[in-house]
């Protein structure tokens, strides 16, 4: 069973444009680079997820990952400009991918918080954190079972 099964809600959304796909990769890059390194498992998870959208190769993912290592106000604005329908999906993806190397660091979690505060304004971070951690636990348990 692959990661896409758990993000099947993505398939019900309008397909993102190429620019939106690149913005999603940049968002994920900010998170995985926030701990100072990019694990091959994280790259694999991003590549698999983005290939499900169509038109995004692993090479494209790697190129965007290499060019997006630091946050900027402009990039945060770009991320927050994604359609609201992607906000919850992006947070679930972000946490799962950051944790795909077996460990989510405090810096990765802090970046997820920063992004969630930008895209889900007015929502309580502690509630969001419980929600995404629970979802990630569900995904892992499902992998073990099936």
C-alpha cells in the first residue's frame, strides 16, 4: 500500500496547476530542510506524492528541493496563496513526509507550525498538531496492517 491511499482526498480536489505543484514542493522543501538535512526517504516520499499529481518527475522534485532551503516572506506568501482546499491536505502531507525518515525534528515541527499559522489563520496550533500527529499514526498503523 502506498502513501497515495492515505491522501486519496487529493484525488477529489481539482488538480493543482504546475505553479501550484511547484509551490507545494517548495513548502515541503522548507520543512524537510529545516533540520539541516534532506533524507533520501523524504525525497522518495515527495517524489511519489508529486508524481500522483502528474507531470512532476523525481528530477524536478530534486531540483526544487535543492533550490528551496530557506524561508522568505515571499515564499510564505506564495504558500499561503494556494487555494484553501489544499491547506489541510498540505499539512497532513508535510507532517507525514517530514516524519518519513523516522524522526520529526523540533525544527521541522516549528516550520509546520509556521506554515499552518499562515494558511490556517485563527486555528489553534495545539489542535492542529494533535490532528496531524493522529493522522500520521493512522497512516503508519495502516501500513503495518496492510
